[in-house]
């Protein structure tokens, strides 16, 4: 959850941008942007300190990608992308910069490996999540199977 959500503010597009950034961070780094043992500690971490820059925990990613993810995770919603469209535009620009006309062959190959790995991880995570959280209980779907 974005810091402003912990404070009780209504969700906005920037709240969703934070969530997308958190997912991209975890898919890229293999760890969430904030690690805590309980919800109180998690709230304090998210509201009180910035996540470690993605480039410090996942050095193999292009700096442009790391900068995009880091911007999504800004604690101040005004510093995040204003909309999903703006975020998509930044990602598309990054891909264009790594295209055959702009980027080196090594950079393009690395981005394709990263993209494939992130997509595969996202699909696997979705499948596992659906199997855990939407397991049938007596012919009905149980929406209470999560850890919280």
C-alpha cells in the first residue's frame, strides 16, 4: 500500500502507480521494496523511509528502468507519475532507447531477457496467487485465504 493509503487518504492514480512500482521492484530485485515482520513495522517502513534504489539491489537492470521504478515508489505522490499513461510512456521511451536504432546490441539483449523474465515471473505469481487466494471452499470461492 502507498504511504497515503496508510494515512487513510482515498486512492488516486498515484496510489496505483506506487503499487505497480512495488510489484516491478519485487519482480526485479526478488525482494519487496520494504521488508517487515508485521503490519505495524511495514507501515512505519513505507511511511518513514524510501525504498533502497532498485539499482542498488538489482544492478543488472538498465539505469533508466531503475529510475522509472524508483519514481513509482516515491513517498510523495506528487513526485510519482501522474497516470498509468504517463508511466507507460516512460516505459515505451525506455524500450525505444534500447531499440536497434538507439541502443547497443548488448543493452537490447539484456532488456529482452529482463522483459521475458519479468513476464514469466508475473504469470507464475498470478497463477500461484489465484490458486491460493481463490481456492474453492464448499463449492464457493474463499476470498479470505490471504495472510492478513
